[in-house]
C-alpha cells in the first residue's frame, strides 16, 4: 500500500511538473487589416469637363537610322515604328518601316514634328505625307479629326467599413417620433462575411446608434467602429426599419484563432506565427540540441536530427537569365 501511495505521489508530482512547464498560446487565424479613415468631408480628385481637342495620326516614329549594322548613320526623314490598325496613317497606306520625308512640303527629320502638329491642329484637316518605302517615294494623304475627350467628375457612392462591419453606408437625415432631426447611416451594400447578415440586418435599414451612442453620419459610424472596437467585440446596433426602431446585438467580424504556441518541456515545443510566416517544432529539447527539429520560414524548410543530420528544401536559387 505504501508502495502504491509513493508511486501515485511520484506520478502526481511528475504530472504537476509537466503542467507547470506547459505553455499554450493562440493568435488570430489571419492578420486583421488596418484601414485609414476618410475625413467627414473629402474632395475627390478630378474636376471633369472637356479636354482640349487633340488629333491622332495613328503612328509612332523615330529618327531614321541606316539599316547597316557596320555603318550606322542618320538619314533624312523619320522612320515609322508602328501604325495603329484602322487609324489615319493606316487608312492612308503608311506601314511600319516607311520613312516620312516631309509633311505638307516641310522636311520632317525629327519625330517631334508630329507632336507639334498634334498641338496645333484643332480642326478637321488633311496632311500630305511624302513617304519613302525602300527606294520608292509616294504621297499619302492623312486625314485627321480632332477628338475632344469628355470626362465626368467622380461621384461618391458610400462610406465603407471593409473589415469589422463589411458593409457600405450613406448618410441619411430623418425625423424622430417627436419631429426632432435624426441622422443615421443607411445600409446600401453588404459584403460577404458581414456580421450584419448574421444579425439579420438588411439593406435600407438605417443605423442610428451603436451601444446607445449616436453616430452622426455614415463616416461617423465607420470611424466609431474602427476606433472604439476590436475584431470579435460584441456591439448593439439601434436601427430603423420601415420607420420602426429596432435593436440587434451582433459580434463584429473576427478572423478566428489558431494555435501559435504549445510546449511541454522537455518533451516537445511548437511555435507558429503569421508575421513573420514561420513554424518551428522541437521534439526532445535537450537545451544544447534537440532529438528532432523542424523549421519552416515561408517556403523554406529545414530538418535536423540530433543536431547532426540536416536537410533543407524550398530554398530559392539565383539563376542568370
């Protein structure tokens, strides 16, 4: 009986020691993105309107170098590098490799002449190109028509919280039951994995308060959620649906959890992290070396037995191309 009691006490002490040396930790299954907040009032780039009319000859050109590799020299004219299919130059019969000697009787020895004509031409016009193809020189009539690019200014659609609420909102001005002005955030877009879906909220519902705090605007709601709450927190949303005031508790989006550390020294230890992306496993940790060790950093993997036998895989190789 005393032997059994001593054995039981020894096992209990050993198990207590293992439990004291054990360590378990978790971390989010994926990193929670960080999003910069927009100010309440923003000015989107771009004023819209119409640009100055421009013409396009439908070709690109470069200086006219000789075809000889041993005696390179610059010859008169500019060489056509490319021609746009269906463009003015293409319709006039000009092809890549042709040499433009003059335009409307003026010598064309620099490609900049095309840019100058583009800036100066504001009406429909025909240009007479003197073109050389091999040893044949011909005239090509290039008809151009100015194009005015009409642009519209950007229009704001909604404010969005792409992380915790995963939805889009617009500011809505309403009247309360007593006629007092009330501002809310109308739900106009619900994205996948949005906690609003799980809580039963719908598009066109108007959120007016979070945990009994007024939001003020669509951006106010987004900023309040991002600044005051963490992934997985529970909040209460007060919202209007067809004029009826309602409340709903929901849990903000959460990435879930994963095991990041588990160890019982000296039996084994396991560590894993997302940033940096690595995993490490030791079996039989004898301080100076381990019976078996595995380590992964990104695609690279290393294996070690008794600290003597080592193998690796997944390492990148630099090659000369």
